[in-house]
C-alpha cells in the first residue's frame, strides 16, 4: 500500500516498451482490416483499467492514513501527467481522476489538502523570513516589495490548482475553488491579526510589508480572473 509508484511506473514502462511493436506490427493489420482502432491507445486503456481495479481495492484500506493517502494522490497525479503528455492518452478514456472524483475519496482528498495547506500557512507565517522579500537586493525585480509569506501563499494556491485542474467534473473543480477561497480568507484574517499588533508603528517595516502583501495578492488574483 505504501508503494503505489511500483505498479504505476510499471504500467508506464509497459506502454513505452510496447509502443514501437504496436505501431509497426499491429497497427498495419488493423489499418488493413479497415478498423479505426488505435492499437497503442487500446493497449494503454486496457492497462489503465487494471490500475483502476487496483485503486478501487486499495483506496478503502488507506483512506484514513493521511501519509499513505497523500502519497497515493501525489503518485496518481504524476502518473496521469506522464500518461497524457508522453503517451498521448485521450481525455475521453477512463482515468485515475475518475477514481479520485468518487465521493468518499474526493471528500478525503479535500480534507487532507486543506489540512496540509493550513500547516504550510502556519510555517510560512512563523518563518523568520516571512516579511522579507526574497529579491530585496534586486530593485528591478522587486518593484512590489513582496514579502516571502505572500509569494509562498500564492505559490501554494497555484500548486493546488495544478493538482485539481484535470478533474473530469466541473463541480469537483468548483469544490476545490471553494477550498482556495477559504484559504484566501484565512490568510486575510491572519494578516489582519498581525496588522493589529503593528498599528502603533504604521510606518514600520512589518506594517508596510503587510500592505505590500495585500497589494500583491490582489494583483495576482486579478491576473487569474481570466483563468476559467
């Protein structure tokens, strides 16, 4: 259960190793018979169906182990990325994202994603470098004077989007978007709490850093507004 990458990698190897044989030997036979079947894609589809069976059996056994479940999700996302980008798998075919979209599994994924995002927010705001810009010494890069915590937070949101963007159902994507909105609001509250501690020094270093963070986040969110 703790090594899903073993069978996921094995399937990718089988697909890659058989590609030339299927294209050179099997596809001409299908073409000659007037079939519209793509040998390579059908081979891939059959192997993915085996993975779906394996996942359906495994997921109930690790659903409430955060570490194992997170590792499984990470490996599935890596597998899907390579399956589509390297091997030309079709989005209309069955995929592992359909398994992750099933209710019990999906709700668990959302819960775990939120838990780890909040932990990340705790660590980024408690860091000694939280209010310092990474690029403070490079003036032409750092026009907005973005503190490290704001940049890290927006990267966190971007990574979450990257993880859920290939879900097959728009309704599931919207639930993830709801999580991101919660995280933005949570970050806003945290910034407000820090700001209240700094009101006596409104021209102080940290107070200005908070304003820069807010400005940066608002600007980036506006840029993302065109991203459906």
